[in-house]
């Protein structure tokens, strides 16, 4: 099999990142690996060496949203962040933090709002929702804490208006160590209500 020139490989890598970004934006897919594989399949690429990194796909997604969604994306993101703030205020006893695409600004219109909550007992979160009359379902989420460690934490899913909220409940000391980001493998960025308010004002 002939080797691709570095320039051709780089062009292909960029095209794959752009196609993966389009798939994520148009189909509401949050899984980078799935989008990457679909893009490779569409281009007939079998060489994993030319597959783009998640950070490259995220950059392409930002560019796609800027070029093709513009004002619509900004309005959707503002609505998602407003729903996140409403949910965080209702659950302020659990020191909520916003994470994921709604925080980074790359959320598609189909994305759920991801929150991290902190409690001694996960049941106290569901009890709070029940007391507030908020319909919800109990869930769980596998969270990658580092390269070797994946932990399953309890969670809840509920809605604020038209927006799905998915909250993962960590132990109270979990506020000191964020899980790793699926984008770059670094500690996940978390924002409290004050930081989110500043984003909304901006």
C-alpha cells in the first residue's frame, strides 16, 4: 500500500475532522469516536493513523456551528445555559457545576445539559426533586477519572422546559477532583452558578 504524503495525510485528517463535526452537529451525536468512525467509513479510510484527534473535531465543530448555524446556535446555546442555571438554582444545596458541551459552547440543539452534583447520599438529590414536585428518573453514568480508573456514579434525569438535564451525583469530596474530559483527556472544566451567570451576561 503506497504511503500518503504528509500534505495529503494532513488534508485527509482535516476533511475527516470536518465530516465528523458535521455528523455531530446534524445528528446530535455526542460521541467523538462514533462520529470519527462514521466519517472514516464515508471516506473509505481504514488507516487509523490519519484519524483526527477529538480536539481537532471539536475545533471543526466550532467552525461548523459558526458558519452554518450562526445566530440559531447562539440562541439555542443561550436557552440551554438558561435551563442549566434554573436547574442549578433548584439544586443549589448540592453545589452544582455545569460541564460538557453546553459549558464549552459546542452543544448541538439535541444535547442534554450535563451537571455534576455533590452529596453524601445520592438519595438526597432525588428526595429534593420529589419535594419540589419535579418528575425525574434515576440513572447512572460511567465516568473516567484517569487513564486506568472508570467509576459508575448514580444520577438523575429531569427536564427544565424543553431541555433535558442529566445530573451525575458524586460524593461530597468529588468536588476536588474532576473527571477527565473526553475531548482532551485533561480534568473536565466545571462552572458554578456564578460563572454560568457571567457567561449568560456576556
